[in-house]
């Protein structure tokens, strides 16, 4: 895993070596082992490397045998050994044992068609010296990031936005429309980011940049339009078992130790069970618990560790831990957050790194591809309720979904109907399954300043998202529609980014996700809906497959969403000074995004009652995180975090015909 950055400037306006060095230093934690820069008259591209495969020989930038194509690469190609064998049969030889060289040789051989051959998580850039053209690509579901700016004919790209902000020509300004998206969907709608002029390459896309400009194309999309699987349930379990086993197997490929997260749920238990089947030896596992019992799952984590006989390490996270680390979380995530949940993941990856481990296998993706989230069951109950909207009993089914929420145990039936009955009859709305969630987060906007309201008066986030729906979306069944929204919006934009890549790579740790192997995703998208959600039994196929392979108590436990405290993090007797500043009237005026009196009134009500609703908590997190984002990036108060150095810097100078390579140690 790595960080990349570069500048393509056909007019050679600046000395871009210094610019790219600055870009790489700002994200050096993504690759603390080695670094390199390729210099040519029009292209300057660089990499900071976290060495995992071919530790001694995989330093970048790297070229194909002809020297025509030069690559910088962030990620892993898990099937690189098979791809290498195929290329060797064509007479292609290799100078390293790295997946990076396989990738550049593959592109040299097949061009853009190579993307269909890759099984991995990646973002990369390849400079074609002969055509004077840049080719970039991002993996199918957006596990690895790729951001860019195109201004005055100069194309700049990087793994993180802060690297682009090292370029003085790029201005820093928050986009009101993008903030509106975040306060609805928890993330921006790709290709937007919260900053004007900064875009992300959408998942499953590639782009070429040449003198003719930038051209972006799609090479993969999540689809539920293919004919459904005709396999029996048993055959479907067998095929899933085969696919998932291979997905885990190739994700264990590394020249360093591979560990795993063990959260106490079905998904992480599944990945650990498969790892132990494939490699029965010692496995290090890691987990995080909470001192507040409503959030804590440590008893299940410990049970799983004993069951699988892993070498287990865990930590207990307090509200103070989260409060202390939250500013750093915003610095790494580069977006407002409606939850504090990414913060414990930052602390967990720190624990992993302190144990000298660079790679962890995790269970993310299972809930999306196998319909594990409560939002899928919630939509099913609401449709059932909508067919008899006056029923006294049908809405009571919703209480079964959230046994871990104390406020749901004794909820007043009238309140239940009032809360969950939002747009109950709009069953033909393409966003039906997500309307309630998005309405809840929309409450944040009630606290907008007059200036923000004015900027957004003619803007509709739903119209923006509707433009991006697949052409055949209306023909899919209801669960498929829900899964598409959850996977392409929430998973890609929030879960794999703010809670995934950014929190792990902040501590130089790579996460690997076997449930997000594209073969597993495509197979699950072809399954009948009731193989995934049978009645209200989520992940039905996976549960049946795991019987007698994971602890029975974990298999049968109620689904509990991963959450972290918010109110106790920001409103306590020993509140952090930065929280006081971010909630001060002075800072509200400075940022001019939210209205001080409105938010202050909410805080006074919370402090008086001693309780905060889920919506109240979202407002707190959103305001504080947005102000921190403004403070760190717009005001540019980032000195605390810009501490990186470039290790073992390799410079490839391609300005002269007699190309020279020099090694510069920092």
C-alpha cells in the first residue's frame, strides 16, 4: 500500500520536482518505507511506499521493460502471480517480484483492457512517454482513493486532498452543494468532494489525460440486471464457499505478516475462520471495545478469539480517547463526519502498527452484498406496513431490529409510528429504503446559517443523485435498489474512505477485504433476494454456510451496528479546548456555515435534559467536524500534522537521452 501524486504540465510552467516532493511529504504516513519520483519535461509522478510485496525490489516509480511506461501505484493486485505466469508465457520477462511490475507490464501488453483482468484494490497512474499521455484508474468499488485537479491545462493528482493543497495555485474553498450532500448521504456524490475544484475519480473508472484534455470512462459497475442465478440454495452456498475461500487465500499473499480484525460479529468471524482453514498457524487478531456498555462488544470478541485460538490483542476506547483524537481524524478523512465512529478505527490501526503489523484482513462489504444492514429489513417492514397503514401491529415489527438501543425497548407506539412513518406511502420512490435515514441527517440543515441557506436555495441533492442511477434501476427488485444505494453511495464514500482507508493508512496499515472481491460481489448480485434476506433473517446464505464454523452465540446474536459515543465525547465536564473553540460564537461567524444561536440552543437543551437523540448527536458531530475541517484546511492550521519525511528517495531523471538514476537518502 502506498500514496501517489503527480503533475502533468505540457507547458512546463513550474519546477515540479519540488512540488511533488511536497505533495508526497504531506502523505508520507501512507508509505513510510521508500519513496520515488519520476522526472520528465511534461510529467512528474511520485510514490511513497508501504512495502508489503517484494520488499527489496518493488520500489517505485517502475517502468516496463521498454522504458516507455512509468507507473506509480497505490494498492495491491492480489492475482498478480497468475497474471505474471500468463505474461511469462507470452515471452515477457521481469526484473522484480512485485505486483507493480506485473501491472505496468500488463498495461504495456493489453492497454486499458488490463483492468478487466485485475483482482485487487488499486489506484494508479501510468505515464506513456511515447504518446505523452497519462492513464489513471481506480478499483471497482473505491477501496483506494484518487483525487485530482485540472486547472489551466495542468492535471494534478494524489491519494489525498491535502497533497493537492501543497500546490499554491490550487485554492481552498468549501462547496455548499457538497456539504449539502454530506449532511444528507454522509458523503459527497462522486466525483464531487467537499472542496471546490477537487474531484475524485469514481470507483470502477479510468481516465486518460493528454493535450486533448481529460477523458473519463467506466470499466465496471455494480449491476443487478443480469439473469438471476439458477443454482439451488445448496449449490449457491457451495459456490460462494469456493469463491470466498479463494478471495481470502489470495488476500493472504504478502512478504510480511497478515493479521485480522475480530469485531465479535459474523463477518470478521467468517474471515478469521477461512484464514485459519487456509493457514492453520498462528494468527494475530485485534479488536476494540468501549467503556460505555451500549457500544461494547468485547465479550463476543474474546469468545471468538478463544474459539479460533488466535493471539488476540484489544484495547478499550473511552470518550476522552475519541475526543483527543477527533481533530486528527478530520485531518485524515478530509470531510465532515456525522459520526465519531471512524475515531476508534484510527486507534485500532495504531495498536496494529505498534505490534509491527502492516496488513489486516477485515469483514467490510458483507453487509452490503448479502443484505446485512437493518436498513434493508426496515424497508421491508415499512413496505409491509404501507399496505395496511392503519395497522396497530405491523409497525411494532420495527422494535425487533434494534434490541441494542435502549430507547427502542420501551418506545411509545405512537412515537414509533411518527418516527418511522416518514413518507410511508411513497413506495415507488427510487430512494424509498433510505428516505428515513436521509431525512434524519437532513435535520442538520435546520441549523444552517442564512448565508448557507441562500447558497443552496435552488439546489436539490436528490435530483443530483437521481442523475447517477443506472438506466435499468427501475427494473430491479426492491432489495437490489437498496443494496445499490448502500454500496455505491455509503460504502464507497464513507465506510471504505473515512472509516477505512484513511484511518488505517494514517498509521501505515493496509486493510484487505475478501467480501469485496469482485467475483464475490458479482455472484451475490445474481442471487435471489431471499438467499440474502429471508424474511427478516439477514445474510441468510452466509449464516447457513458458517454453521459449526464460528461460535454459535455469534451466529445467532442480533445484528448490532458498529457505533461510538458522541454526546459524552463533546459535552462533558472536561471538554477539550478545541471543542469549546469550534462551538464558540466567534468560530460560527468565521466559518459562516451554521447558525450559532440555533446550535447553541440545541446544546443548552441537551445539557438541561442530560440526553441527546441520534439526530442531536449527528448535529454535534457535523458542526464540530465541519469547523475543524475549515480550521485545518481553509485557514491552513495544519502544522501539527505536516511532519512527514521522504525515506530512501529514488529520483528517476528522464530529461536527457542518457537517463540517470540517483539514490538520495533523507
